[in-house]
C-alpha cells in the first residue's frame, strides 16, 4: 500500500513535469507575445521590457529559470495584471472556484446517485425511461446554453435570484452557478449509477441475498450500491479536478471571480506566467484526485488490487 | 487603442424561492461552507474616506477587467475609465470634454505655444492628505517616460522637451523639460509648438503617481479612491475627501463590474444590477426588449474602423490597385449592416475634431456605379482583368462584427471588379503579430483618438512609426506632418494636417470603412452626462436623481 502510494506519487510528479514542460513550450510557440498590442512599443522599449521579464533569453534558459523558480515555490508576476503576482491571483480566485465546485460536486453526486438508484430499481419501466431521457438531455446541454437559460428563468422572469455577481459568497448568488455547473455531472453520475446497479442486481451474490430473504431496499442500498459506485468514483476523480478549478463559461455568465477564466484569458493575453500557474493547479489536482479515486475504488470493491 | 467587444447584464433578486430544488440546493450549499466571503483579502488602497450614505450608489460595467490601475502602465480604454475616477491631471475635462482647470488652477504660454507655466492649486492633496507639489509632478512625468516603466502611452508625451530621448534611455530623466519653479509652479517646455497641450495633460499618462508601500496600485488625487478591488469581480470606489472639489461629487459609492461577456452584461442590466452598461454590441442593441429601448444611448466616437493595405508587397504595393479598392467599396451597405447609417467613412479623421475640416476625396459625391467603373479602369491599367483577376487576402481578428464587415467588403469588390478575396480570421494576438510582420495583404484595423487632434490619426502612417503596419512610406506626407508639428498658428497647423490627409487618401494605404459609435444603456435616473467628442463620462459629473425606491 505504501509502495503503491509512493510509486503513484512519483509517477504523478513526472507526469506533472511533462505537462508543465509541454505547456511551457506550447504557449511560447503561439504567435504574438504578451507585449503585443494594437498600440505597439518601439523595438528598443519592447526589448527592455522583455529583458525585465527574462523573455529575451534563449528558450532553454527561460525554461531552466522557470524550473528553478518553481522549486522555490515562485510562479512570478502576471504579465497582464501588472500589479499582481500569479500566486496572488490564484490565491484570490481559487477559493471562489473551490466553493462553487465543491457545492456543485456534492449536488451532482447526491442527486445523481439518488436518481440512478431510483432508475435501476424501476428499470425498464416508465420512471426509468423518463429519468434516463432527462439525464441524456442534461448531459447533452452545454453549460453556455443551460446557464443563460437558468438566468432567464430564475433571475429575469421570476426575479427570485440575482443574475450575476459573487455577493461575497452569499447563498442566493451561488444557487444558479452551482446548478449550472452541477447539471451535466449530475446526469452522468445518474447514468453511470443506473447502469452499474442494473448489472450488479443481476449478479450471483444479489440473487443469493434475495434467496436469504433480505428486503429489496436493503439489497438495493447496501449490497448492490457499494460495488456499483466503482465506475462513478472512477469518473469523479478527474471530473472533480475540472469542477474544482472553475469553469470559464459559468464564471463569465455569472460574473464570478474564480480562476476558471484565467485559462482562457491567460492564453489569449499570452500571459505566460499565469498560464503556467493554472496548468500547475489543474495538473496537480487531476493527479491527486485520480489517485484518491483509485484508493476509494479499492475500498469499495475488495476485488480491486492496488499495484 | 484596441477595440474590444462588450459584456452583458443581470438581475435583481427579490425573494428567495421555496421551490423544492432550491431548498435542496440551499441545504447542500449550507453544508459546504460558511457564509463569509472566501474570496481572499480585497486590496485596500486607502480607506480614509467614509462614504456618505445619502449620496447615491452608481453601478457601472466595464467590458474588460482593468489590467492595471497605474496610469503609466495601463493601456485599455476600460482601465482609462477607472483611472479618470481615481486621478486628476493638471488639466481636467468637463462633462462635455472641454479642458478645465484640474490640479492646476491656471496656465499660460508664450506666443509660440512652446513654454507653458502651470499654477498649482495650493489645496491640492494626494488621497492620503499629503500636499501634491510641483516636485511630485516632476517626479511623475519622469516616471512616465522612464524606460523602466515601459509605458506604451508615454509616446503621447513626446512633444515635451527631451521626452523622446529620455524614453529611449538616451538622456537622463533630469533632462526632461518639466521643471518645478517653486512648490506651486510648474514649467513645461516643448520640442515644438502645441496649442493642444491642455488636452494632452488630461490623459492618464499625465496623471500624477505616487507609489505607496501599503498597496500595489499607486495613490491618486482624483474624485474617488479605491476601497476594494477583487480581480474578475468588482472595483469599489468611494469619494476622496481630499479632492479639491469633493463637495461637488454627487456619487456616494461607485462600483465597477468587469463583465466580459456581452450577454451576461445585458442580463445583469435587465435584472437591475447595473445602472450603466457600456459597450453594448450592435446585434444586442438591435434586439433590445421594448422596455429597454428608451435607455439605449448611441453616441459618435472619435474613431475609425478601416482596412490597412500592405504597401510593401504585391499586389497592393501598386497605388492604382489600392485606389481602385477604395473607390469600389460599398461603405453605405456596411454602415447599414451595422445599424449606423450615416457613419460610413471616406476619411480617416472622423468628423467632430475641433479646428479640422474633413477632407473627403474628390470622388465622394459620385454614385457607386460610376466609382466602380473608374475602379475597373484603374485595375485594367494595372494589368488585372477577367482573365487575370486580382487576388489578395483580407485578414481580421476573430469576431462576429469583423466577419460580417469582411464578407460585405469582399462581396462589394468581387461583384463589381475582377477581384478574388480570401478571407482569413485569426485570434487577436496572432493577428497583431501577422499584421506587424506584414505577412498579409489587407487587414482590419481601428483607431480611437486619445486626443481630439487629426495628428493622432495621421501619425499612424508616418514612415518608421511602429504602428505603421501598412509599411506606408511617403516623404512628402512625412514632411507635411513635420510642418504641422512645427506650426505655431493653430489655423495653419490644421491646414497642413488637412493637406496631409488628402495626400494619404490619394495614396490609399488605408481604406476607411466607418466611424465608430458607442452604444450603452443608461438608467433614466443617472443624470449629468453629456455627449462629448472623446465619449468619456467620468462619474464626477454624474448624479442620481429620481431613482424609484424599488430600484435601490
């Protein structure tokens, strides 16, 4: 177990390094630079500015300097938001994304599991068909469609909730973005749960449990659910990383100060340091949460061996 | 300046609903975090001021989160809006954009317009209460031009003596022609006559800057101070009690919300969360719900959308070809497409520049068909015909309006002329790099004036100017600009510039398409704003009057 953890962490560190290296060179290979604007600088001034940020050095040197900074935990100044360091931007924005994301994740898991179990229990009947049709619809609906629809309905037509803004994290400001963020994942969790449950319900040990006269509820929620959770957990590892690091669409639609928009803005502005910051954040989260998902799956299903 | 597309609006919550879904959500949300804001420490610049609660709260949108609140480093139009709230130059602008005394009470100049003296207000203060003296101004101008500051906008200050050399690091900052003649008197010496200096000194690049150890953004001297800044969320400003005209500021709390997505801005305006929505896209303005239509304000902007033509390589290196394309473009169709009939542009310098007489080319009055016949003749003379069509690429940055304009332009050329246009769009920064390296033949461009001065537009085409992506190089045009710059008589200066524009449009390295307009939504209770040439509306001149209680 300890050996497994160490091996996985070492492999994770290598993966992260490869990811950072690739991103480092890719963003610099994109045409245009952080100091390009419709109002350009004279070449000599531009050269001076690039020297300030070490952008005048050969790429391999910049890369080594980046690694050296990273080893010291230093991500550097943002090239676009000139009064901020990358670490500051992430420190201010990530708690917002984290709060939204964890609420959305909880909602997706709780409601998704519930609906999935319900559909499996009523498999091939009307309720099952309805629920699965709804899940397919929600899964197919992109957030840039569902989020404005939620605003139109709950903010503009009914006037129950604000159309945007973070409001210091007040509950009524979170309801719509959390819902928009959760819906597609909720649908996927419901479908995965249903499929796995239906499969488990046909297994030998379930028939044995029935033969022993256990109640249907007990079979459903105790014996069948646990192994059926394995595919859900496997899905949730990487999905959680994506949800917890914010969504550019949700943040822009609702005007939330999370880190999701830095993915897009960082790349568009050629804000090299900010891009590396968010790549590091997401990469590390994906690796850690996948590991967590594997551990959880092994705990749920003793037949899975950690190697 | 770059033209960015705008954001959308939002809603005002009334009562939380009791629907089952919402109830379930509330339970979930409550379970995963306290109700305290976790967004990190807001940046507090200085909070010496206390907002007077009976003065109104004004919420305005920004189409872009300001990249910086340092006047010497910020570049975007949107950062400029916020900087005008936080700072004041020697000269300020009234609601109609006319220069009025700012931090300086009065000024005078020699007959040559080259030596200026500014009398500073004795009561002028930084927002922390410390007096703002002539020495502070000298230090600020030096900082703006210091190459280490790396300011793009500092080019605008180059009329000041030795500014260009200081900016390039060829002269020490002390050489700059800005001198303190005592604590309350400032002397500014210029390289050449400039009657328009006051307008220049009202720009953010000429704002005073004092760095503060307590915050990343510099200290200001304007009508408002920054109380809170959360990137991507909001900027909250409160009145500056040390501002010399603090008693006239009628807004008690000023909130700027950066909303980059146009549809989100419109939703938030509709929901009552915004009093003022800037940069409404043409398509959204055309499809406004009827109740919002009276709140739409469309104003002319001193700016021009144009196509730049690469004069350094065939086929557009041939002036006959360029003129043919300028003649045959159906600008009225494009202006109608954008919902701005009447703003079709035949000149680079937009109408409305004081002292400037627009210089429409001689063919302006001719019907389109006649112009297109002349264009055919020009192309035939250049060797193009049905058997050998003119082929070139028109490149634009990605964007719905840019695409529609490019398609309409290509259609109007290929319908009338033996022309094949390849349209190509590209993400903004890649596009700028392509343009700068002159790797395309024709490109979309736009310019919004910093100053109400034809030179602000014409200088873009001076040979060797880093903004001259057309590669246009005409010694006579350069000479005309130089003469205008050396001219002390404002009327004669305007004539030289008019002459230069005629010359430019004949050579046609640029095909003007339309003159910009601004589109915004303003609540009826926001009063005090006036149309002005540069379309700037600082909140110092605004007040809230007659806002219904339900909208508070």
